[in-house]
């Protein structure tokens, strides 16, 4: 995966576009039905946004991406968190 929330059905980047640019399709390439990765990377760098995997091993309990149905097998500490 090249970046976080790449699934075109997921609204994450539409919400970011609406909040920061007043345009929910700011990061959307409507003809190609995908997100504009270069624009997203530039935006995150300019805003100082970072994304981090908090788990290194998960198991899907149902065949969907809902966090409700994820079993975390191995957590990762964020930088600065106490080691567990």
C-alpha cells in the first residue's frame, strides 16, 4: 500500500478535503476513481501530518475493514510511549 486510506470507498481523504479546502473532492481524481497521491503527500508534509501503524499483526474476524471486527495480535508503541 502506497499510503493510508487508499480505498476509494473510504471517506478519509474526502473529509480532509472538506475540512481544509471546503471541497470533499479536493483529493479525488474522479475520472480515474482514485485519490491524488501526490497532492495528499504534499498536503501531509505541509501540515505536518503523520500516520503510524499501531499494530503489527491483526486478524479480521469478519470479511470487512471495520475496526469493530479486528483482533489485535501485536501492538506497536508510538514514539515516546512507555515500553510495554
